[in-house]
């Protein structure tokens, strides 16, 4: 019933997660492993290759550094994807995606999250349950894009939307781009009745940033996207909050000042341009770059 596709580089981790899947999924499944130790495929190419081999009608793309706590999660996946309007599910996602390069996080609203994160320093684990609609007990909550450490879709969806291996040749952004594709035709959501342990922590690098820029450029005509119709003042706030987050990452990653300014101009002069915010952050760039300040107050419209 479920084709599970893993891009693997760690045989030990693969053996552990394979055993875990077999004891928890509780429905017929196949495990399709793309051994990427020598192939060095980008994850989009690896996942597309795996999906081409799948015999079942539900595809589960997942990392090998996770472990399922929920027994019978396979049937829950099937049930969540049964409605014809649903196209993609995950365990973490955001309800707004800005045009400014960013992760899947909504930034100004609570993201939809349901999983157990393990941390190395200090060694600990935390069950993260967050939602932007705490009074809604639904097990499926709509988002624009999800985190790709675990995500499931249907064959009929994948016949329309595949991973963009030509634009995204590395290991970042595949989840955001695929989510945005599916979001144009189906509901994308986070589910809250499947609990997974995630053993690695996310990090930002220059390759992550360059991929985020590629995604924003690709989706320039469509972004921002939101699961709700939002007033302009909220979208304005989202844009400039995303801008601050973007600038902070560029500064932490030690981009040169000319490159930062170039990016700043490119992503400022859009329909959410606002002189007060623009001038504030233009000054902020120089103060941060030359070490005069460490942070900025949150911009609100």
C-alpha cells in the first residue's frame, strides 16, 4: 500500500529505520533505497528515481535518521490522503511562504509542528507540538509548505508534480519547492496523529541560502502564498519580518557587503515595499556588518 523511498548514505541508520518501519507501519509496504554513497545524486534526482520504481499508490519520502513512535502509522497516512483534495502531508510546516528567501516557517504565526526533536548539545529530546489554531482539534491542518524529513503524497499527485532536479541539484529546498507545486492544486497539511523521532538538527549554510534564493526566484510570480486570505498589513509584516530573518542569515554566513546590498535591493522593491522599513533595515545592515549592534527590534507595520 505504501512505497517508502529513502536516499541513503548511512547503512547503520538505514538498518535501524528499516527495522523500525517494519514493526510500526502495520500495512503492506515496500522499501525503495537509493544508495547515494557513490552515486552522489541530488536528493531531487534520487527521489524521482525512487518514485519511478514504486509499485504502490502512496509515496513516503523520508530521511533515514528518524524513528516512528506511533504503531499503525501506515493506515493513518492512507486515511489522511484519502480525500481527493489532499495532496501532501508532513509533520512540520508553515501557513505562509514569503517571496523573500526563507525556510518553510511562517515567521509571524505559529508553525504547525508535531514531532520529537533530538538535540546533541546538550543531549536531550523535546516533543514539539505547535499550532496556529490551538482550539481546532483536527488531526490535519493546512500549510503552504512542509519540512521534508518525512512527507507523503499520492501517485496521482506525483504524476503532475515531481521534484525539480534541474533547478535543485543539491540537498536543500526540495521540500519547499515540491510543497509549493502541490499547493497549487491540492491541500498540503501537517498531521498530528503520527509521532516521529527526528535525530538530526537543521542548520543553515551558504548552499542552503543559495537554494532558498533559487526557489524565491523560481516562484517570484506566485509568492507570497498563504492558506488564508490575509489583509495587506499582515502580508507587509510577513515580508519585512522575513527580510530581517534573511538579512540576519546573510550576515551570520558572512556574505560580503556588496552581495548583501544586492540581495536587499532585489527583494525590497516589490509590492510590499515600504520606505520606513527599507530605510530602517538599510541602516541595520551597516550597523550589523561593522559590529555596532547584534540585533534589531521586530518590525511591525
